[in-house]
């Protein structure tokens, strides 16, 4: 892969919002990799932890001692309150003019962040989203059933919603802060469907969206939070978006 090390535009700062729940085994490596790949970029990492009982917050506090509490911001909540509200909570504390949302389980590798930033700088896009479904993208570590489920969910959404992007259910994205604020205020979905509604509404509002191919890697430590209830939620969300967008 090409070594891309963008220097942030004059005055540009990137706020990375990382929701966590029981990510004690992953969060330190994620933070290390972000610092490794964004050496010449002004950024902060905002960790929104939903009351993890596994000691995630203790690890984050140790990371603050290493990297500084001005670079690692812990903005904890008392319990699990949903993905959409986690982004809203993190956004309140973001000082950057660009915001990156990414998972804490290493499925979104920080090595792609320079490509996201470079793509935005080259195109002036309001949103840059990682995609598994174009040349150069893919998935590693999923069984055939999960691959078919994910692909089927995207094909179904593409057929009915015409969003203009190849990967609706992905959650690795860079936004202009003002755009993310607008979209969050426009969305009503929670959890798994939230990401899909965000990108569909962005397309309907005419925001400039670009894509960067990524390889999604299934989590190494911990258990996946995607189950049957999320699939039902997805189908309900698809029906809702079909009616309202």
C-alpha cells in the first residue's frame, strides 16, 4: 500500500470519535496505531465509553498519562445509550473542524486515515467513507454467512434507496464537522441503522461524498455485537428510510 502522509491543511484539526464498550484489549493498540499513522496531523481522540465493566476506562486513563489528556479525551457515560448518541456526545467535545468516526475493535485500521484525509483534501468532499465493496476493498475474518448477510443488506438498500455510495452499513468515515452536526440532527435511527440513515440523508441533502477502499477485519479480541436483533432493526430501518427519504 502506498505510504500516504498528508500534512493537514492550514488550521485543520481532526477529532476522532471512538465509542467503546468492553474494549480493554483493543483500545491501547488502536490509539498507538492512530499516533503512528497521523504523525504530521493535528488531531485528538475522543473516547466515548458506555460504562464498560471490563476496565476500558482505566486503560484510557493510563493512555492519557502517556499521550496527554489534551490528545486523549475520555468522555464516559454511565451505561449503553446507543451508537448515534455516542457520536452526538463526542461531537459536543470535538475541537476539530473535521471529525472521524471509527470503531475501537481494530476492524477499522488507522492506516487508512491518511488516505481519508488526502482524498478529502484533493476533492473538497464533505464526507469520505470507507468501503468494502469496490476494487481494493474487502473483508477479512468473516464466515460465508456473514459475508452474504452484509452483501445482501447492501444490495437491498442500494436497490430501494439509491444512495450513491457502495457501502451503506460501513461505519468508518470522515466528515466536515458542520456536516456531521447537520446529519445527526436530521437522523432518528439508533444503533446499527444509524450509519445507513446518515449516509442516505447526506446523499439526499446533496453533500459531496467520496469513497476510499478499505479491508474490514473482524475483531481479534472480544465478541461481535451484531446479532439477530440488529438484522431485524436493519430491515425496519430500511422500510423507514424508504418512506421518509
